[in-house]
C-alpha cells in the first residue's frame, strides 16, 4: 500500500506526493503546511528555474542604474556568472560549490575586489529568487570572500604639482616646435584643474566653457562622460547624480581667463590636441604617464590628483564638510572614511588644546595655593 499526501499552495494549486509509509506522508504534509502558513513555502517546480532566467529578470528590474554600472553588471554576468551557473537550476546551487567557484576565480588571477563584485551580482540574483519564493534561502550567504587589497594612496605636494604641470604642458620631442605645441600647453592647465579642484576624470572631461564662472570663482560640475567597453562614450549626470559648485583658486582663475577667450559656451573646456573628448586611457598614453614619470612618480593615475586636492585642501585648513562638498561625496562620513589619514593632524590639535586647558587649570589652582601632588 502507498500513501498519497496532497496540499494546496498559496495560489490554490494542488500538489501531491506518494510515500510507502503513512508516517512519512504525514510528516511531509505537516512540514509543507507549516511552510505555506508561515510564508516560507517554495514551489518545487519554480525552484527548478535556471539561473539565467532569474538573472535576466534581476537585471531588467534595475531601473535606476547608471549606464556604467549596468555595463559592469552585464560584464560580470556574461564573463563569470552565466558561463558557470547559467544553466543550473536554482535548487541545485550549493553553498560549498559557490565557495569552490570563488576560489577558482581567485586562482585564475582575479583581484580580491573583482571577486567580491562578481559574488555580489550572483548573490543579488539569488536574493531575488528568495523574495520570489523560488528558494528558501540564499546559498551564497556566508561564503568566505577575499579581502580587497587597499592600494596605498598617494598625494602630491604643491611643489610636485608645479613640476607635473610643467612637464604635462611640454609636447613630446617628436612634436616640439610643431603647430600643435600650443595645444599641449593646455595640458599643464588641466593638471592644475585636476589637482586643485578635485574633479573625477569623467567630470573633468565633460567640463564646458559655460561651466566656468571666473567672477564668482566657481566651476559648475553637473555632467560627466565615460568611455564604455568598445570605446563608446556615455554622457550623463555625475556619480552622485547631483550638480555641485567647486571653488577655483585665484591663481587658477588668472590661468583660465586666456584659455576661455573667444570660445563658445558649449565648447569643451579641455580636449585632445585634435579637438576630441579627452579619454582617460588615451590621455595617459599620450601625455599624462610621460609627465608623471618625468617627475619621479611613475604609475600615478589622474584619480590620484583628486586625492591630492583633498590633501592640499586639508593642509590649507579646510574642514571635512568643505572637502566633502568640494569632492562631491555623498556624506562627510564617506570623506572621513576615505581620507581619515589626512585628518590625523586634527587629533594632534585636540591633544595640544587639552594640554593647554590642563596647564591653565594647573596654574589657576597653583595661584590659589591649593595644588596637590598626585601619587
């Protein structure tokens, strides 16, 4: 004799299963009934959905992604997640197998930060499957992830910025004396803008003439341009989705004035010597890497000039809120997290003030004749 247990899911669909023993049938039915009642029920048929199906649904549901982020997600899916898991049913994904896959990525040479991002995409897909009640739990939760190695942050001094601007403004030997020499001089000015205004490269490359207000001493930063895979340029908002006003030091206003003369408002502020958009990789090959090597800072990236801005601003007395607004960070807490080392001097200043407070108190008590030596 065989026993048939049946139940109805939340959608009213009937499910059944056969057992050799009545007690097994009853235990199975009790567990399913409890799951339906608590909302943790998973339809066995839906748990057989392939990962690639849920991945497509997950990506389609990301309505507010910046295009650059969407491209990164698509790359993680097409290169790493789907080749390994695309044809795997959800129910067949195991925690141990996920851990082994991450170990394989590391062994293949993927950086720790990259592995964490790839895992993040896969885990987010399975989170959707859990919310849709196709999985009872996310099997990728709790896996051991590699540490993202933190690269030592470099800050140029003001003197080094001067040297870099001079080198960047020199044309390569092969073009010295050519009609393009004046165009190369603008790259020296570009170094000053990057190092003293703290723009991301995508914001810097999208700056237009009408975004420079020399009277107020402000750069209006509200647009960005990013190079995607394949060389396509994507124009859009800044990383924080908010426009911001960045102060221009007085010396830089004087340098920018002749650079703006006779130009249309919608012209890009800086371009290649051929008048095209400045792409980060091309700029590094063309003039930036040559200049940083010449001043003894090989490997320095344009983004590290943004770090330099923070360093120069803090050394000039700027507080964390001012640096946050200048750099366009979402919060002052983010600025502190990134540049905590720059604010160490604040702790020294606090210690100095506490020392002054104690010395003053000691002198007052001593003057009143009530000083007691502590033992």
